[in-house]
């Protein structure tokens, strides 16, 4: 691998194990239904590596039973995170009459996003 597994495990390895515990039944069904036995195999491998590091550290085993027993708490946490994200995207917009607006330099549709150079203004083209 390109990343040291312990480095990944220290930063977010637990997420991988959690997600595999939730996705495994779906992945296995997909492998059978699509006749693709290697589908999701790299993610499954990574989750296995992270689970082994969890085991060595004495972390709880993450399986379907653990996910079910912590589901309410996980949902509450995600809802809290969502509320924070929604609050962070809130923007206060000033009323237009409170702003001093500059006049556009070119007429809309003229093709100029700025004032044309003197050489392109009417009557000033150099020949």
C-alpha cells in the first residue's frame, strides 16, 4: 500500500470498519446477484486490516450486532452534525438599498466584461 495502515487507522480507520459492517450484507448480495465475486474486495480487505488493528488495541468488535446496538446514538450524532453544517452555511444578506452599487462599465451583452481598451473605442482606433 501507499499509506501506512497504522497512520490511516490512527486518523480514521474506525470509520472503515463501521462502514464495512453496514455494507457487507449489501456487498455480498451484489457479488452474487451480479456474478462479480471480487466486487468491494479492496474495501473489505482494508476493513479487515483496520479491524485487526482495532482488535490489537482492545477496541470493541464492530459487527451487525454492535451497529444495531449503537444505531440510535449514531443517528443522533449525525443529526447534530447536520445541524452544525446547516448553521455554518447560513449567510446574512444585506438589503439592496443598504449597498452602494457601481455602474457597469459596459452595456449588457456588449461582450466586454470591462471597459474596452482605448484602441478599441469608437474613433480612437490607430491605423
